[in-house]
C-alpha cells in the first residue's frame, strides 16, 4: 500500500540517539539497529539530544559509576526531561529508578522505585534466557507473545509500582522486566542479544511515533 | 516484591538451561577435524554462527585454534563480523593473555571471553579481567584429566600437566572472579561416551558460578544426564552438531520433553 510505504519511509528516517556516557559497550546496540535498517547517532553531549526523535540509554556495569559518568556530562538533568520516546536497556532501566542499592546511589527518578540486589539461593547474576510474562499492553510488544524468552545478565532488579509494569519475570522473586511510564520505556534484558524477539522489540521501539 | 510460591523449598525460576554450539576457528575459518588432526574447512564463522542462532542456539562459543598467536587481527575481524550478524550472546576464547586483548574483543562485540592457560599461569589475571569488565563476561575454561583418585588441570589441549587439583583450581578461579566455568573432561572429549558425570556434579555443587559441561556428549541422553545428574547449567556441543548427527531443535525438543526448561 502506498500510504504504508510512505509511513515506513518516514519511520526509517527518524533519527535515534544512542547515549554514550562511557559505561559499557554500544557496539551490539548499533549492530542491531543496523540490521533493522535504522539510522542513529552516538551522542556524547546532552544538548544534542533534542535533535532526535528517539533516545536509547544502554548500559553495562555498576550503577554508582554509571551515575557519576552521566552527571559528568549533564545527562542526569537532560534525560528525565525528554519528551520523545526513550528506551533504557539493562542498567539503563535501573538508572531510571529513584535509587539503586548498587553503590547506594540516587538515580534519575524517571520511574518511581528502588533497585535491589537478588537475595536468593539461586545463582547471581541472573544470567541466561528467561520468560517475560505480559502484564499489560504496550506498543513495545507488537508481534511478541506472552512468555517469550529474552536474554538477561544482572544482579540487581527494580521494584516499582504495579501500574508501570508491562512485563515481569520470575527468578525467585517476580520482578519487572519491561516497564513504561509515559514516553519512557525500559527493559531489564538485552533486546540486542535476544535473537528474534529482541530485534522485534527494538523494531517496535524504533517504530513508535 | 512478592516471593513466588512454590510447593518445595526450591526457589522458582524460569531460567532455561542453555545449548551452546562451539566452533573451532583457525585463521578466520571454521575447521572440523578429529582430535585436531585432518582439519577441514567448514565455512565462514559468521554464517555458521547465524545458522546455529536461527536454529535456536542459546549462545555461541568461538575457539581460536590458530597456531600462531602473534597476529590477532584475523580474530578481531572475525568477532566484528560475527557481532554484525548474530544477535545472541557469544564467547570468544583461545590464547587470550591480556586485559587489553579482552577489551578489544568486547568492544568489537563479543559478550564474553574464555580464558584458560593465562589464568592458570597467573590467577590474578581473572581478577583484573573481572574488575575491568564485570564477572559476567569472564569465562574460565578448565581442562581436566583423571589422575589416580583425583583430577588434574591440564594446559595446551591436555598435553601439559599442572600441579593444580581440578576442584581446587575451579574454586580458586571462582574466588578470583570467574563468571562461568567451562569444564572439559579430556578423558571423555571425542569419545561420545557421555560426560564425566561424577566430576561434573561435584563441581556444579561446589561452586555458585554457572558450569558449562563439555567433552563426551554422544547422544541426546548424554545431554540430559549432563544437565540433570551432572547439574550443569549449560552444555557445550561441537561435533554432534557439526556433523549433523542431531540438530539443535531436536536436542531442545527432547530435553524439553524430559522436563528440562529450554527456550524453544
């Protein structure tokens, strides 16, 4: 259909910013966007964020040092004020909370909640493929099914109000693995490492208007 | 958050066991051979990796068996190429000796590295690597052979004996920050007579770090035994998949049917 083609072209031309705050590796996120045929830029300065239609906040590593690095550049002030869709990945999800027990650090307060360490007889980090149970509808879930598998690597998890939980996962405790508050979306798993379902979720994020 | 309820006292988890194909890579190409002899070209690592990924592999391991370690450029190029096409976690191993080398591999898109000889020669290497990049991406590969009543750690494909007792070394590696243990039984490797279940079980119970079983799998039943009796978290498979004796899908369907949590 002509209109569908046109919309698709517009979506593909929307610019995505990947926040680079020197905490971990962006390569796999950029590889995933490349395979999805989306244009993006690596952004190192918060002032630049306002040029973009979407923002991805990736992250590997520890919360306290990541917050320090975000603050050094001023991303801690810019990110909570963004009006465009934002996707936090893994540590990016945890940084969106009020507070993380990992280094006892105040975070971005985008999602009300706290980040706690797993206290369990199971192995920590929680590493591998686990199911995401869908709790409520979100545009992020288009084409995905209840209990699809995604790849996780983390030792801490978010606690947040029920109404913000889109998907949850069981690892001794039940914790939010996809959250959404307004324009802010976040996943505890790594969509860029979660095979077809992960790429589908990233595509859904890229297609948000 | 609510504790999930369970009838037994075992904590509830939906985490699956993992099936990990292992590809031997020499000078940038996948090779197949029997006991490292008569190596034959088996294709492009990125293409094979993608095929395994499409067939349902949970992770991939690339093991660089290039004889000369001086020129790592081919390996770096390979990692970048794989990362562009394969969207599941992948580990790179073979002759890794420095933190800088690990940094480079991770920057290019590897998710984990597997270290062996360099860790045994200097266990602080594990700590340095874990501190720099996080424990989750440091896999310590351990090759053991039965010696008398115990197990000894061997280096260089089983040709060089160390003074380390197998279990003692694995505990030490965990203490130094290993995020996973890739345990290979040299006695069983290539025999297709099943994993060394007693030692696998001993190790799995002695450490909190996930254990990947390797060496000896010859049938679907062997995989099941490794995951249930051996209590491994994952199984590493080379020839069974390469020679298409079984497919990943077949393995997953079978194991799932036996009540083992699998990503299908």
